[in-house]
């Protein structure tokens, strides 16, 4: 369990490969960018001519690539990794791709007798350099155990999310929250600035309230996640406050797209008779109800 074939040496794959080398693994690496390959060779890896060549003699093949189609090509295309894998080898795909792509690749590998684990990455390239990535892992218990020694050399949080494909699905969920929160943060600080508040002052306040600290860590555990409607803060009051912010933003010509969308959902929750319930529980019940999650 020492030989690794690594395909994809970009912003994330490059530093992760280096950490595997530092961890005592022997790497054969492939990337379309010869400079990326040369940098890893300098760090102690062996250059491979193709994904198949990288997989030859490997205990595990690791892919870190941009999209599902490229992963599939690297694994099953001409000179693909699957043609070079030995009978006991398996694949760890760390790419962020569509869950259905993960399912399809896993099925094709299974038909050829190979196991697969999907382990997309949380955190940034800076964390990858420091071997502090988070891995959201999908696969059987046995395959998760096989993958763990490799992942431990590249990250500090390795979470088994469920069967194959669960990692890709969890990454999608995580990135959705991150991307929307990024826009919300931009809107929030722009509104603060338009209101004449210094950004440093806004940051000082927000970093000490549930708004900045994150509701999933503060208000939700005791209410929404327990389905407790007894209000610590009523949805009717949240609806009022959101309206005040939107009205003020309109006067200042500040676009609040996420806020406008949120107000519609709050209005719908009120129409369902949840106005006097806890705001977190009411919103969670409303969204789950619309999704058919009773």
C-alpha cells in the first residue's frame, strides 16, 4: 500500500501529491501540463506518459480533475487509468463533479472489478498545501478504510458521508451554502457601507452575532434542528426586520437579491400560519414542506 498513481496536478492536486510524497508514498504522476509534472518529479515523483501509465503498478489511483467528463476520459478513455490498474487497485476521485457522474464512473469501474471512493475536497488550496483539507467521502465501509491512510496524508478532517456518491452530494450541498453565503456577505457589507457604517465596525459587530458566526452553529441547533416551534425570535418579527432592511436598501440603491428572495419565502411561511413560530423552525418546515420532506 505504497504506490500511488496521481492524475491531475493543478492548484489542488499539485500540493496534495507533494504531501503524499512527504508521507512516504511512491507516486507516478500525470497531467497535461508538462510543467506541473516536472515540478512533482523534482519533489520526488516519477513522470507518467498517460493515466494508464500512472496507474500501472499502483495500489490506488487518485484523480483530481475539473469536471466529470474529464474524469471519465482519464479513467476509461484511450490509455485511461482503468486499463493500467491491477486487480487489487482502486480509485479515489477527489474532483468536484456532478453526483450522477460519480455514480456512472463507479458503476463502470465495478463492472470491471474495481472499487471506487469519491472524496471531494473542502477548504482551499492554502489548506491543501498545509495538508489540512477536509474530505467528504463516499464509499463502502471497507473502501473508506482502504482510502483513509492516503487521505490522512492530505487532510485533517476525513468524514465518511455514506455510500459511493455521498461525497459528491455532500460537496454540492456545502458549495451551495458557501456560494450563496458569499453573495449574502457582499450584499451585507455593501448595505453597511451605504448606510455610512465603517466596514471594520460592521465586521466587529457581525463577528459577534449569529448573523456572522453562522446560524447553523448558533440558533439552529436548539430550535430548527429539534423541530421546536416555540419562538426565541418569531418569524413575523424576522419578516418585519427583513422588510426594513430591503426598504432602506432600495432608498440607497443597494441591490439585495438574496434578501428579496428570502422575503418571499418568509411571506410564504406566514401564509402557512407559521408567523408566530420560531423563525428558524418555521423556515425549515416551509422549505422541507415545499420539497415534499415531511
